C-alpha cells in the first residue's frame, strides 16, 4: 500500500514541474491506485489540503533527521517521496512485465508441446509407414506431372506438324 502523504507530495512535485493531468493520472494508475483514489489525490494536491494520514514522515527518537534544519528536513522528505513514488512505479511496471513473460512462457510451452506431438507422430512405427506412403505418393505425383508436361509438349508438336500438312495440302489444291 502506498502512503497517501507520499503520493500527495509526489503529485504536488509533478504539478510544480509542469506535468499535465493525464501524465499524473497515468502515473498514479501505474502504481496501482483506483480511479476514485486518483481523483481524490489529484484534487487534494491541487487544493493544497493535507491527506488523512500525516504528511510528515515518521521520525525516530534521537535520529539525525529530527535534528536537521527545517529546509533540509523538507528536502529529505521530498527526496524520500520521489524515491517512494519511483519505487512504486517501478514495482508496478515489473509486475506488468512479469505477467507478459508468464503469458509468453505459456505460449512457448504450447508450441513446444505441438512440436513434440508432431515429432512423436513421425517417430511412431505406424506413422512412419504413413510418412513413407506420403513420400511415395509425392514421388508418383511428381512423375505424373512430368508425364503430363511431356504429353502436352508432344501434343503441341503434333498440332504444329498437322497445321503444316494442312497448309501444304491447301497450297497444292490452290495450284490445281
């Protein structure tokens, strides 16, 4: 869960940097906020209201952070907020990539399974006979194609010879 104070500070920094509402909205969606939470956070950041939770990070007793000057404290808080937002966004992006990798892994597994089935079909004794039969049939088809080609060439040659004979007969008849 993301700290509302961190989100609010991050949104304010984004607005101060001149980032548009659409980009802010998409960033908040990327870190996993719902549409209602996004609207509330954006309106709170624009109005300058404080979130329901404390906006200041928790201070440990005796820490150097609590003894720091106010401007340094604010700067550290802003850096912390920016790092938190970046971490959350990165985490959400990594989850999205992990889901895509899982989906890709499933697809590759399906392809490997299909290839295994094809391989097992060609390796089994009964299917080897089928593969051999297909190969023999393909050879016979190739032979038939060649014979049909040769027959077609012979028919054209015969037709050419017949046309020459017919022309010769016509010329002879024409002379008589």
